[in-house]
C-alpha cells in the first residue's frame, strides 16, 4: 500500500499548529544547583536556556569548586557561608572514600553496616547543615532578597539534592522545576510517586526488581530506614528554617512534594520500570551528544592500539584518587592487556604502570566513549558516565565506590551490559578476568547496543524535553494540573487506614452479631428440647 | 542577553541524530477495534499509520455498524458471529437508554441502584459474551489463523474495551499496543497503575479527587464493586477461552496487564492527576484538529446569528434519540434564546421547535466547535466531544446519560468549564438558566480557554505520539523495558501482606517477651519484699 500525502500533510499542519504555543523569550530563571558532577548536568540545561534567550541567575557559595562566578551563560549571586564546612574542599571526598573502603574491607556484618552508615549519615547531616545555612544567609540579607524580588523571576530551577532553593521559591511564591535524581536522602520517585516495596528497589538497596521474600523484607527495611534518615537527619535542618520563616502551618516535606515539574535524570533502559506521576518528565541521558573528534595526541594514542582497540577508565569527578594498593593492582592488570588503556587519574601514579597505559587528569569522556576503537569502560557507576556509555553502546566494568554507584552498577549488570567488581576485593587476577570477559564475550556489547538503540529511540532528545518543560512552567505559571495534591492528606487518609479500620470494625461487628444470634438461637433450641424431654 | 547560535545548532544536531531512529515503513498491523465512537478514534490512528506506509488489517464482525469492509486505508477480516446479539443493532442503545432514564427518574435509593446496575451488568455481560465469541470463531477457523500467521504481522493494535484481540495476540506471540480508555469493566489505569482510592476517583463514581471520609469510603466501595464486576461478570467469558486454548498456566488478566504500550485517551487537563506507568503514553485529544470551513448552508445559518452567536447540541453517536418529554423541554428552552441553535437530532423532531433551532442528522462537530461564533456546547459528555470542546475552548452544558458520561461531565465541572444537568430532572426553566449561566458568566469560557491553552501546549501532537509508540513497538519488537512485570506476583506479595504480617508477628512477640519479662521481674521483686517483711 502506498502512503497518502494528504493525511501526512494534515498531521504536519496539526503538529505545527499545536507547537506554535507562545514562546517565552526573555524569561528570567533563578537556579539553585548542586556542586560537582550535578553541576555538569545543570550547566547543560543553563546553556540550553541561555541559547533560547532567557536570563539565568545562579545562586552559588563563595567556596564552590565548579560553579564559577562569571560565565557567558549566566550571572551569579554568591553567598558566603559563615563557616565553610569541609565538604567544600576537594579532599573531603578522598578522605571519606578511604574511610568507607576501610570499613567495607571488614566484610558484611552488623558492625560494618553500623559503621558505614554512621560515617555516611554524619557526612549527610553536615552537608545539609551547610546547605540549609545558605537559606539563612539569603533570608537575612534583606537587600539581596529585595533585589531578587525586583528581578521578577518566572521560575526557580532547583537540584533538590540540596533543597535550599525550595524555601527561597516558596518565599518568592514562584513555580519550581526540579532537575533531580537524588533528593534529601533518596531517589526522587520515593518523594513524589507511589513506590511499592514489593517491586521497587529502595535507595541504598542494591537489588533488582525481582525479589524473593527475604529480599522484599530487606527492601521494606531499607524503605523504613530511609524514611527515618529523612525525618530524623535531613529534614530537621530545613524544618527549623521553615518554622522560623514561614510559621507552623508550612511543612518542608510538602514544599518538596509540591514542585511543579520533576525533570528526572532517569531513563528506563537504566531504571527498572516503576510507577510514576504525570508531572515527572524523564531526561536521563540528556547530556549525551554524538562524539566529536579527539585531540590529535589522544587520537594518535588510540589509533596505535590497532585491532585490539582501547579501554577507558574513569572514576568520575568526585573521587580524586584511590588507595595505592588498589591502583597498583589495576595497573598490573592493565599492563597484561594487548589493548591500550586511557585512565583518568589525578593522584600519585602507580609505579607498576604498563607501557600501554596513559594517565590523564581530564579527558573528553563522551568523545572517547563514542570512538569506534573503544572496547570497554571501567567506571565507578556515576550516572553521567553510565548514560554516556549507554548512548555510545560501550559495555561497563563497574567498580562502585560510594553512594548510589552500587545500585547504578547493579542495574547495568541486571541487563547483561556490565560486570561489577568489589573495590575492596579487587586483585590483578580477578580484575583482568572481568575485563577480558566483558571484552571477549559478545553478549555484553550486544546488550549495551540494544539498550543504546532503545535509549536513542525517542520522539525528542531528553535535553529538549527538559527545556520544553521549564519553558512550559514559565509560560503557564506552574503545572498544577499535572500535580496531585494528595501529599497534603494526613498519612492515615492517604493510605486509607481509617476506611480499612471502619470496614474491619463493621465486618467484626457483623460477625459477632451473626455468631451471637446463632448461639443464642441454638441455646434456646437446646433449652426447649431439654424442657420437652423433662 | 543574546542567544548563542552554536548551542542552538548543537541541540538541533543532537535532536536530529536521535530522531534518526530506523523507520518501519511497510510494517504490518493487525487491528481489533471497538465499534461506535471508539471506531472514530481508531480510524484516525489507522489513517495515520496508513499514511506512513504500513499495511493495516482490521478484524470486524459481519454485523458491524461503523467498521466498513472496504476502505482505502485498510483491508479487513470479517468474522460472522453465530448469533448476533442485539448490541449490534442501533436501537439496542436507544432501548437501553430509555430503561436507564426510567430507573434514574425514580431517584437515588438502594432499589434504584440495584435496578440500574442489574440492567447495566446484564448489558455488559451480553456485550462481552459476544466479544469473546469472536475469539472462538477465529481460533476454530484454522485456515484464517494460518493466513494471519503467514502475513507475519509486526504488532497487534487493540481497543481493549472488548479484549478479544488480546487472546489472538497471545496466540500469535506478537507485541501489543492498546488504544484505550475503558477496559473490561473500568478505566484503563486501574488495570495497569497503582490507583490509591484515597485520591483516585474510581470508575462509576462521579466524584472529584478531593474526598472527605464518607466519599473515600464510597470510593473504596466502588473499587471493590468494580473488581467484583471484573472477576465475576466480565473476565469469566475470557477465562474460559484462555483455559480452553492456552491451558491453566495462562491468566487472562495478566494478558491484559502485559500490553507493551498503553495509548491512553486521556489528558490531564481533563483527568485528575494520578499515578501512571512508564509504558503509558497519553494521547487524549488526538482526534482534534484546527477547524475547517463549514459547508455554505451551515455557515450562512451560523452567520445569521449575528452578535449573539450560536449553541451546538449533540448527544453523540451512541444515542439516537431522547424521550420526547425531554426533547420538548429542551426545544422550548432553546426557543427562548436569542442565540441560534444547531442540534444533532436523529429521532422524531419535537413539535415545539423554535425558529432559531436547526436539526441535523450529522454535523461537522469539530469545525462547528472551532467557529468563532460558538457560545456553548450542549453535550452528553462523551470524551470525543469533551476533547474537541477543550481543544476549541468552548464551555459545556453537560447532560450525561450513560456509562462514563457522568464522571466525564463532573471533571469539566470541577474545573469550572462546564455546568451539568440531570437529564431526568431537566425542565425548560432549569435548562434555560444553565445555558444562560454558561454563556453570560465569563468564568466558564475563561476556564475552558485556559484548559485549551494547557492542552495545546505539548512538545508533540497526541496523534503523533500515538503513531510514534506504535512504530516504536514495531521497531523494537515490544517495549518490555517500560513494562513492570509486578502484576505476575501473587497479590499478597504485591501488597507486601506477607512482609507486614511477619513484621507485626515479630513486633507482637517482642512486646509479649518484654512485657512478660517485666511482669516476671516485678512479681519476683514483690515476693522478695513480702518474704523480707514477713
């Protein structure tokens, strides 16, 4: 059958007519980013918004690593915190990682678990203490707040990993868009969408969506545990401020849940399918672009690998170095490979480095992952790297170190596109075996290619999706028609506990009445018979 | 700030590169439509798919009203059912409506409720009995099934309001796409997404998403009631066939839940926000297009209305006529208006028709709704009409008659874009008042204009969205990465009942042990004191 151009044309006309929604050139956007790898993402959205003619103002702290004061894409408001807690220093995470690896090395036990979380929760509390301080500094600076008010922003764009911006948006009565995967203490979905613990793996629990009874029990435990972390460790920092500035009727958690649009840095080639909400737009992999040519030196090194190709290793922006006992094992394994290796490495170079291995402080990761000669990506499992790997169809050797990296790696392993190693148990032998397995067993590459095809098969690039929804909120002054306000209900009403209790009571009462009546009748019958017999 | 063309260009390149997913020209699609207004929707998808170069085969019954055997857009398979139950005859719904109106007239009482549902469930059971018969006729016709197998279809497109196609797709081992709002006995979301009864109005319960305790209780009742209808009245027709053709290991309800993509004929300017799933794509309003010029006679009639404009009345494709005691009241009210009235009317014309009222058997509804002179739309509340009204920003006077029309109208009333009248209590006075209220109080028009702007503000026309996802399933042979398989879990595991029971048992045991120990210690202490005192 041939095609009918008339209908095609009609579709085109309909599309164009729908797409001619009023644009919002010259809008004003206030941005609250999170530093580190999160900023890499936020910067892309900012560049996109700037290219569309919007004015962007970024709120940064004076001690920020990555968020520069001057940029062609945004102006900034710099807030100086009274005591810069040491998370702002780059070696904070190196020290933190060393501690965590030492604890993990002790093996799985209750003591390890407690130690691990003691360290992690201490760090989490410190980070949020500092983030909440940002709000205080802003609210107490009346001149600053007045100038922000005078600017008449259209929307506040927030990375709610550190949710100070949520309070500022509420003070300014402005609609909010979240650029989010992690929020306060867990994955964003857990705050805004129903998350049945029977098939939605809880944050911190590296497990797939197919669970047996024991795993579901553990998953429920993690759910309760995360809720406790939220209520007892993270939220109190902000609750205090909400009480102080907005009074007792405002609830910090409801402010979080009330964001107009959630741009979720998630794609379902990575995340397990799970319930979602109409005001969540998925932008996972929005940072991915077709690879650009490599710098000459790097291209020459890569080409010198011949038919064997090369391996890329990077542990992300957060971790500047691994302990030398691990790096030397990695170096020794690499030295035995016929492939060339490009290793993003910032600390002391291992002494046993092979001739095939090139250490670099910074590398064009996406361009290398998109190079035809790449064979595998040795990664810590940060989502930026994982999405670039998916986009380019490169199988992963995962060495998760901190935070969500364990569950991220597990997701790729569950899809047969990665193999994961425990950093504390890494030896030159097992590392070499894993790399060779991933390179030579074609299933890893094929699975990753399939994920890549699915990921790219979208009606719209995820970055465009993100920009569309930010502008949507600006045009329509929010997106309340997409946002349920059920979160404002008391918990017992939300979970229908009161209704269930009433139904159970009625059922029990009916049972008692029926059973009572039957017994009463039986007794009377028996008595009458006895009377007759007598 | 100026825009940066470099970044724009980059975005464009990224978009184009992503959008260059392999197309599926020349694919083969097997379609199971539902007759009546549902077919109006399905036909649009078929035309779109045909225009993209696909071959479409539609399965129809010999007695179908609307689905013609020959079409330039599709070929057809005609199945003759042994006994065409009277739902295939147009007057089935007229008789049915008359019965329902008589029952409703008796006022709200338990008897009315029972009578109402007795009639409705009888009709529902008959409809599904007939629909399931289609499967038998197909499966028993070995030549037909072999020829379908030989055609090597890529996907089965089903309106699961009558889900016979689901069984055929399972037999053929083909991926499925649903074009759905209603499925078996309720709204599609209830089968595939979590639907907390605390804020999701249940099908059949005309209520908003903000409920008090009593309303939540009633909503829970409707949920249980609908589940019973599903399990006891609808599904048994198909369960029998599943058992007969696929054996005891296959579950009909799981086949329903396992569709790859759900094209939901819903938009959140209409539906209350509620949980959804990654494999649901929203195509509500996909039939809406910019209005075309009216036929000359109609345009002249409309223009003759002058500054007063005109009112459109239509009660949809299903209902061919209202009882004369209602139509004469409507006619009398219309006669008192300065506006002109265009009334889609198929039955006996009322004797008291005003000079300003034009009766027509068929009218270009969308073009009339898009006419600048239109003032209001008197509608029964079918979703096609409602979406066309939203698209064109025309306020509604709702006269719901059957099925979902009550809850559809309520949704528009909750948004201040409609006023609803009970057909059984309609008088010329109250009808006139309601029309005048909707025409003269600007809030109705303004609210509808706002909904219209929100509805049109989309990155992609909903029809394009629908076509994209059908082709996505064809390209990728399904969409399993978007579909949770949690529905395969036993209910007690899905709802974590086993985990909760264990936790309660552990908690109770601990409480008993602790309380027991304390009592034991207290007793020993008391005894020792007594011994000392003695």
